[in-house]
């Protein structure tokens, strides 16, 4: 943690965590002469709280009140040294914050992405892959920048058939045209060896700060990846189980701090499904910081009308993964649709059947309606059987 952030954190306790102090300091660096009122607006804080943080950073020697608020010489040097902002193209940075300017500003980068994404491996429908457009991949990287979660950060992509890691790497090269930026790193977790190889090849050829790890997310996250990252991206297949699993794996990898962002892409779903999904967020101790409908565009994804939404979730003191251990439930869409699963209520131990010919069609429906015995909404999956495609009834099982 930056010494100025640490010093200010000791004297002012914020429910938002140290991330908001960092954001306020960066706003002063990027917008010298900014007013206290504008700082409050940028950080979504009450003006008195923003003023209190400003005062602590002034006492620490990071800021000075001079025709607005600006960084001291030492404050500037600390930000550029520790977070890697030295050499930043400030003009491009500000253009990227304007939704109407970024495509024109990055048209050369977008052309490179269009070529790279056109050559990526074909989708594997058995693991619910789909291809987002080059523009969407780059928009995700810019969203990360807007959230102060890109420069100088350790970023994780939980699954990356959309090559967000590559978009981040190319964006960094444009933001730091003279090179030399070595603080930001991106790691990729994916089960598909084809994408691991392809992304690794691009990273090596173009000098991008990307490392790839092949991992079946149903297995526990390796200990060496725990608590290492400032944020993560994920675009999981669109079942409740997969969302919970992918987010859980990413949460294990995050540092143990409040206010860290999670960039979750997910299909637009029915109110019933969205209610169950938000129950999962609450269960995992996450808040919804922002939601952008139709943020993501996909090639040929007619089932979701070629669009999905982007959530920005944030961690809290109560954040914990829903699935910290090995995952044994039905996962991918095809598997979920062809199984009958037995869930046991955590409160009264009643068994409930979900799936083909079950009491509930989906786990979302079960969690929304609650246990048939006690109305509790938390369950363990205790058995799973694949239904034979020839006979669709409870008497004809093949063990999974």
C-alpha cells in the first residue's frame, strides 16, 4: 500500500476501505487544481468526508491546497514510482474517459484486436464458450481504467476466451508510448489449452505483461494464487452455479480488502433468476456498485440477442466465496439440463429434487421459493444423476 494511503487510513476510518483514499489521491494527480466538491463527486463521497480525507493527505505530505487541490512534488513522485504512472499519456487518458472519443482515439488498437480476435480458437459449446466482439473486449479494459483498477494493478481474468488480457496489455502500451511501465500484470485462468497457448503466444510476440495458467475451475484454486489480485474479470456461462463458482474462484484470488472491484459479465435474465443471482451476491458478501445493461456484444450469440450486461461488484468485510472447495454440482448448461440433482436444506435437512421431472426446474426457482419444509434458502447438493436422453423420467438414471 502507498505510504500516504496507509498514513491517512490510520487517522480516518472509512466503510469504503482504503480504495477510496487511493481514488481521491489519483484524482488530484490526474486533475491538478480539482475542487473539494468535485473530489466528492468523483469518489461518490459526502463532501465533508472527501474534505476529511483531503486534510489527512495534506498532513501526510501528499497534497497541497493551492488553487484547488494538487499533489506535492513528493506525492507526484510516489504515485509515479509505486503505481507506475510515470510516462502516462495524460491527453489519451482523459479522452478514454469520454465515451464519445475512445473509439477514435484507439482505432489503431482496435484494428489490431480485430485481427487477433479473428484468429482465436473456435468456441467449445460444451463448456459454454462464446465470442465477444473486439470492441467489447477493449471496452472492458477501458472500464477497468475508469474504475482506477488498471494502472499499477494485479489483474486476473477468470476464463478469457474474450482476450480481455490482451486488450489490457495493448491499452497499456498506448497509455505508456515510451514503454518502461512494468507495474501492471495480468494473469489468466482457463481450462481450454487452446486459448492458454494462443494468449501466451500473443503476449510473447507483443511484449504484453500476461501470464497464463491452465485450471479447471471445479478444482480448488492453487494456494499460490490466493490473495494476490486487485480485481478480476469473468464472463461465466449463464447458470447460477457457474456464476457462483467463477466469482468464488476470483474472490479467493483477491487481496483481503474492502472495495475491490469485480467485473462480471452476465446475460439479461428473468426477474426470478436475477433475484436468485442477487441472493448469491448477498450470500458472498458482495455489493452491486454499478450495472450496465447491453454493455457486452457477442458474435452469433442469438440465444441472448447478442448482448449481455456488465456488473461491477465490490468486496466488503463480509466477503467470502460460496464455493471455496472442489465443485461437484452440475456446471455447464448442457449438463444442468440433463440432470436430476438432490439438494439438502441446510436448516431442516429435507431433500428436494431439482432438474428434469424434479420438484423444481432450476436451483434459482428453489432458492427463490425456499425449502418446501421450512422455507430456508440455503442448500447443499448431495446427489446428481444424469437422465438418459431416451427416457426422460425419474426411474431411468445413469450414474454421473
